[in-house]
């Protein structure tokens, strides 16, 4: 069985057990997290909706990231990814929102944000938001797959007793 599918299935089961729903706001993964989640039969019971907010304009319009945050910190940053998650959570009225923004490559990296840098945020219905930065190795596909795996794994770990 595909490891991402297995992970998405286990997260779906945990969401059902906790009676929560999930939504995503994705940049560098281009909807890959939502794809993995909705690949699971029955995911309509716990998956709300998703946004691919690849551009800064989309981040502002769809999940209400402020222009000031984007200007001050850039799209690949903790304040922006947390705002993406919190905006998606509110828009979808979900129990959990997963957001990612990163530099998948092969270009676009900088000294401060090299290729493979990905910011994650998980906003929860109780008002908490977890965030984390990871630095992944590999080509564009590998960075995106590692991002999807980490986003799902963290959510599952947080939901599991």
C-alpha cells in the first residue's frame, strides 16, 4: 500500500474518532495534501475543502493573509503559514486546517530560505496553532512528497492519544 495513502487513511480514521473535519491551504504542494486526503474512500465524512494559494494574491483573497505579513516576512515564513492555516480554518469552519508554504525548487531559493525550506502550520478548533519549519533534501518532487508526509504525520501524531 502506498505510504501516503496509508497515512491519509489513518489520519481520516483519527479525524472520525475525534469528530473533527480537516481543510488545507497549500502553496508549494499545489494541492497534494488535499489529493492524498481525498484519495481515501469516505473522506467526505471528514474532509471539508481546500485552497491552493500558490500566489500571494491568492493567499490574501482566499485565506485572508494580510499584505503586511507578506511584505514583512515573505510567503515562506511562520507568520504567513500560520495566517494561512487560521484563515482556512475560519473559512471552512473545520476542526483542523493544515497549511504549507515553501521552496520546492529547482530555483527560487535564497541564503535565508534555501531550496527545501518548508513552513508548516496546523490550526486547531480550540484556537491553538502549531508551526514548524523543515529543510528537505532532493528534487522538487521529493521536497513536495516529504512535505505532504510531514504535514499528515504531524496532524496524526497530534490527534492520536
